[in-house]
RNA sequence: GGCGCAUUCGUCUAGCGGCCUAGGACGCGUCCCUCUCAAGGACGAGAUCACGGGUUCGAAUCCCGUAUGCGCUACCA
C-alpha cells in the first residue's frame, strides 16, 4: 500500500451534483481509502453570484448515497477547518497582501468595461486575449489617485514574463507551459473574495493536501497554481488530472445531454452499488476482463497508474445491464425495501396506499431478473395491483387460435380452476397441462390466453407463479371478464 | 488565433517492443433452454490500433509531423 494521502473534493455549490463531479469525488475517496488516508470535503463557495441555496445539501446527499463518506468537512469537523471557503476569507486576503508586499502581485483598477473593450480589440486584431498589464507598473501617485476615486481594485498575480513552468502529472505525465502564454490573472476579486486559483492554493496548503485530483480541464491552469506555490514558498501537491465524461457529441457532459445529476440516477432507479461500479470503470480498470466488483474490491485494487487518459462517453445501456446484474444479486428482502418507495410513487393513483409489503415481497422473485432499474418495477408489476385490467379482446386470441378456441380455453380453465382445492404452482401446472390436452391445443396456446386474461400482457413472469401470487379469486374473476370480453366481441 | 491535452471494435476498455492474424464487456445477430418475457449457455458479425513519416531484426506500443476532437485563454469554478 502507498503512503496515506490527504485528498479533498472541492465542489462549488452551484447546482445539483453533476455525475462527473461525483466521479472525481469517487477517485478521491478511492485513493484515500486505498492508502488509509483522509478524504476531505471542502465547499468552494467563493462565487457569490452563482451560489445556489441547498446545493451543499444536494452534494452531501449524493456523496452519502454513493457511500463516499468524508473524514473532514461539513458535518464532520476536523483540524483544518472551517471547510467553507466563505469562512476563510481572511486567509486569502492575507496571502494576497503578502504577495503584493513582496512584489509578486499588484492591485488592478481596470473597470470591467475597459477589460471588455480590450478583449474585443485583441480579438479583432487576432491577438491572443489576456490582460494587457496596464496596472502592473502603476506609480504610487497613480495608485493613490485611483484609490481616491473610490475604485475597489482586484489583485492580480504578477506572472513571470519569460521562462517555463513544468510539472509532473501522475496520469498525464510531464507538462510544460511557456510563462509568456499566461496573463496576469485575478487572485482576489474586488468584493474581497478569492478566485479559485488563489483559494485552492491557499487551502490545499493549509489543509496539507498531498494529491490534487481534479478533471483534465484544469491542466491548463495548473501552471498558475504552481507559480503561486512558488511565490508563497509552499511545497506544491502532487497533481492528478483525470479525463472527463463526455456526451454523445464528445463534448464535456452537460445538462443538454440529458440526465447529468447523480440524484437523477437515483430517481431513475439505479442502485448505488451499480453506479459506483460503473463510474469506477469509466477511466479506471482492474485488468482486461474484470467488470463486476464490490466496493471493497475496487478499494483494494485501485491505483492511479491504471487510470486512462481519454474522455469516456456515458454509456447508459451498459449501466442498465450492470444495474440488472446488481438487482439480480439482491435478496428478496432487500429488493422489497428498495422497490417499495418506487412503487408507492409510480403505481396508478387508484391503487390503495400504503402498499402491502408482504404482497410486494411475494412479487419480487417474479420480477427480479426482469427489471433493469427499480423504477421498472411499477410498469412490470402494475397488474398485480390494479383492479381493472385494460386490454383489447383481440389480445386473447393468440397464434393459431380463434375466438372459439380461446373462449373454450378460458371456460375450461375457469371450470378447472374453480374446482381446485388449493392454488399452488404444481397443482396449477398439472391441471392446466391436462386441460390443454383435453382441449386439443398446445400448452403454450392455453397458457398465453390465460396470461393475457390474468395480466393484460403478453409478456409476464412465469404464468403459474404469477397466478399463485394473484390468488385464486382474482384469477377467476379476471378469467370471467375475459370470457365476457370475447363473448361480446364475437357478437353471437 | 495562441497554448495545452487526447486519438485501439458503435460504446467502455485490455495492451506499457516480439505472447496481437489485437483480448474482455455492453449493445447487436443466430442458436440452445423455455408457457410468454427475461435470466442463463453457445456461437458470430464488428478495430487495416486517426493518418503520414521515421527508429528497430521486429511497433497498437518509442520519436517527429499532419488531421480531428476536447479544454483553457472570466473580478466562474
């Protein structure tokens, strides 16, 4: 095992937790658990404009659902708090002031309007956009004048005009960047809040983060962070950038690609263990064949070295398959408990609530190997609950059957079943097979008529098991209704 | 535009110089099982390893170009 790491997941509370972000959190968590390290949750709420009420709760909800427990952070405490950046403002301001004092940063008084005009002009001239460093060398008098005018400045980092910044990324390898390509970026906004660049450097250092795990999009800003570490005389962390999840158009997955919040997947009936397994396999692999792994197996085998470097397309068909595998592995009791809330929610309103859990327990073995998501349960099993079945009489007449033979089959079944002492699987099978013989039709033909009569479906769980759960009374009632449907239809 | 990163079946991936006439999985097709649907089993189609040059006895694997894609280039993260 490698040395225990200290890693952090640092989301900004701007909405519902994106599946890509949670995947990052999962890699953090995996590395922490694999090495016996510490997983920290830190809230990067430094953008007052974009802050969304309740977003932190959503985030924690999603993390908890996936089983990604954090050791330090909101609700947990820890020795390096507070874990909300909005409560650490002084730290950033001190760092910014220190950099200004030592000549590595400066106050900039340029208005947003000027910056905007500058960018437009650069674009028109096909120059690469970037701050023109107007305020980099303001004289004390000029600065005093701006201050006197009441302009609230931002603090910009004084990026070296030449040289290169190099760093080693554990996944992507060595990366080099010319300093001349980087402009004097803003570290501290005029409202006193830090930008991501400053805040993440200050906090990662203060919180003794050993490995920074974040998505690939950050590679190009890593050099800025390194410059600040150097200026602040901090030891930088290890960088681990990982590829993003992309949508069908290969662009980074976003809202317009459909469901993107982890919470959506929970609502769609995916199991957290399936989601965990699936997400782990997007970007990481154990070997050339292992796919289904318990959380524990993933933790034991996880390693950064086995992570890929190309963006992965979110293949929901494969998730469906995997979810099915996990559902099939559930005990009846477990499945029952997980399906219950979905049934309560998705069954037609006329079905009486609360649902009978013992009845549901009986249904589970019948649908367990047929559903792909928990949400499928309601559509798969609604005929167990509703009183009035809706279907076309023509459905009762199967292949090589006529109204007459179907009618005869139903009447024969009605007679046979009503005389049955007990309503168990073997007895049902035995008497119905004999009935088919007596009627001179194939067993399948008989069974299919009964299937439609009892369930209004032509695809259901095995007939006898289904009928047993439905019960004698209900089956006979439904068969009678089917007989009258056919009777009316034949118009005799 | 500049810079950065990436590029193996439709998709997720294995592969870190010879084991590759490229393996697994999802999906797809055929068959078996079977009361339907699933599940399960068997088989199959599917990748000239983006392209072009090198290096090497030998390259999907190393190097250099090109193309394409994505990202960054905000007082957003």
